[in-house]
C-alpha cells in the first residue's frame, strides 16, 4: 500500500458520511444498495457510482455500523447497526 492510498478497510468518507447521516435522521430506514443509491443519496452525484457505494456499505457493515439482512432473492438490505454498548451499568 502506498502512502497516498487509504487503508483497504477505510470507506470513502463522503459516501460513508452521507449513508450514516441519512440513517441517523431516519433510524428505522432500511434499503438495498439500489435503493440507497437511488433514494438516500443525491442521484446526480452517486447514481453512476454503484461500486463505490457498495464498497462503503461493505466496510460499514464489517465495522458494525450497519446491519445486513439477505432478502429471499439474495439482495442485501442495509439498516443502521445496533447502538454501541454503554458501560453505564457496572456489575455489582
């Protein structure tokens, strides 16, 4: 890996921010890659960047920021991951 390339597991920050921002505003939202590309992100900028968005969704899912469910046809459905565990409750 050269110094100018981001680590392989680093998602495209612009796309990652757009996806996570949408999900934080709409925490019950769930959609496929096609739906995310068409409806969640500004069409004029991302419609032709299907592969770029798919790579970001994969990394966000691997990090636990998104959950992925497979639909009966095998299509992935993406939702906001579970909230981070809090350490408010300490064992007694």
